[in-house]
C-alpha cells in the first residue's frame, strides 16, 4: 500500500506517509490511555 510512497519520495507522498503513520499511532494510543484511565478511576473508587 504505502510502498509507492517509498519508491517515489515526492514531497506530498512523504508528508502523506508521515501523516498516516502519526495518525495510526495516535489512534492506537488513545484506547490504551482510555483503558488505563478507567482502570485507575475504578481502583480509586474501590479504595
């Protein structure tokens, strides 16, 4: 999918590749953060 951007590093393709990577990483980080936050709040309520 993204291999074309690596073969032909235009400015636009490069930016799109970086944007996709950052967006994907960001979207993966949010659920983890949310799970940790809910776990912490439940732990606080239990005490």
